[in-house]
C-alpha cells in the first residue's frame, strides 16, 4: 500500500521569500516521488522527480526537493518566490508492487503576494 | 508535437445522457490513463491502459467505460451521466521507463452534469 499526505492545503508567501510545501509519504516498497504543478485551467506539469538516485533533486523554475527516508518526507522548496509560482502543487508517490498506480496528494494551493 | 490532446474542453450534460471524452497522444506512449479532479480530493485514477487492447480499472471506475483500439487514442465513455460525475477530467500518458517516467497531461475537460 502507498499514500501521500500534503500537510498544507494552502500556503501564502510574499514575493521574494522562501517557499516550503510539505509532503509525507508511505510505501511498502522503495518509492519514486514526483512534484507536479498545475496552473489555472491547465493540465499538470512535472516539476521534479526522485527515483532512488541523489536525495536532493533539482527541478525546473528553481524548485528543489529532498528525499528523507527517515522522515518519510519529500518537501518542495524554492529560495525566492515569484508571482508566476502561484499555482496548485501535487505530490505523487509510486512504487514497485503498486503496478502502474500513482497516488496523488490532495494538493497545496500556493498564493504569492506582492 | 501536440502531446496529449483532450476534447472537448467544456461540456454540459443532463442526467442520463451519454457522451465520450476524447484523448489522443502523438508520442507513441503505451501507457494512458484517465483521472478526475475534484476540489480537495486531488486526482483520482478512473481507468488506465498499458497498451492497445488492454485496459484496467483504477480507484473510481464506476459509471465509466474505456477502450483502447489504437496506441494513440483512449476515449472515456459516460453511459448515463450523473451529477456526481461533475468534475474536471484529465487524460495522461507515459512513455517507456515505467514507473520512473513522468506523466504527460492534457489540458482537461470540464464536465457539468445537471
């Protein structure tokens, strides 16, 4: 079994300040983890992925995430928020033994204020 | 390169009507899937296919049918629409590389059932 929990449904930051979006996972197998971003009225776009290589993963648009097995976490960070980062963010887990199943978190809505 | 194309973008149905949501991809991906997105629920898998002629149920398959006669197309059928099927529907495909390959999403179909 596997699941993912996004700890905040809404996060609000000021432009230029750091972003932290939190994700915890559970999996019976070694997981692969993804962060996707969804802008209004658009499909989801891959930000970054962890697939058992380096635990610190860099993605597009300055985002990065760190896989911490001991904490079962995969938090998404960015040093300085930009107005264009305002969107919905989804953490996703999959693993061997789940077949082709991907489990999505319920999403975190990021608001960036001027 | 169009990627994943969904039609229509918007649809209003009356209870009991039927319709087909179209999905086509031009990336020669074997894996295709349908998700529905509801507020506060994240994305939930409806049906998926690992290749032409092969389909399987996801987390919420009731009320939906699929078929996969070609690699490119994966239509989703609602045989008798219900208000509970009001949602945004996303089609996604994935290439070779299995679980570690990212999903490519269409821009969604917003369905309202009255």
